[in-house]
């Protein structure tokens, strides 16, 4: 598995980049703006580089939660603030990055994204924004690995402590890696190995 990081402030969108988008992506671009266009352009160009397929010929399928897939390469993407992460693997993969920032109602949100075991650990460790967003990244990477949404995260019984992620025995084929994509950010990637 590998991942690439991009500072979106260092990239600009060109009108011809819209030619790389399909009808669904054009709708999303109209709703989300330039950052979406830049992210999709970077993704398609990287997939083209890895596969030899022209970027304009790369068309995605989407699951019921909007996760894009392409039969020639497993990938996932995440962005937070102006940082983008593209992750690639030979099997299913999920990635998430988060900017660490103050969170109102953090203790109200935590039970929705953490299993009961992780929630207990989180509260015992002082409930810091850094731990909250690290747990959010782990949970998001796991649910994206399986094509679900963050609101399914409490069903994933991971535990995070001292920079390590532990999963129960039924997840022996899942690898979770925590990383720091940039100062003030945290990230996690989950993949089938």
C-alpha cells in the first residue's frame, strides 16, 4: 500500500480539466467547486500514470455511499482543509486525514464514531482533540475500506492507544497504519493484506 499527499494550494484547476470528468463528477464539481475538480484531476492523472490508461478514459463506478471504484486499481482518497491524500493498494483500501482542531460537542460525537471499548479508552486518556481526530481517522479508514459511512464506525471494534491500533481476531486480514500527513493533521490508512 502507498499513499500520496498534495497541498491543494499548490495546484490550480484549468478549464480543460473538466474534460476528464464524467456526468456525475461534473454535477459534483458544480456543487463542490474547484477543490473537487483539482482532487479528481490529480486522482485520474495518478491512476493513468499507474495503469497506462489515458486519464480521460478512466470512469468510476460508485457504491450506495458514493465511494468510487475502478476495476484496474484499488484506491481511496481523503481531504481535509487544503490537504489531499490519495491511497493505492493491490486490494481494498480506505484512507482518512483530518486537521486537528478544537471540537464543540466532542464527547457527544465520540460515541457515534467509536466502539464502546474505544470510547472508554478515549475518555480515560483525557478526550483530547488530537486523540479524537486520530480515532476519527482510524474509524473513517476502516469504514471506507468496507465501503460504509462514518456513522457505521461504532460497529468497528478497534482500540487505539499509545500510537497503536489493535483489532480483534476476526480482522486479522486488515492492516491499519497511522501517519502524520502534515503538522497539525493526523491520518490513517486501512487495507486488506
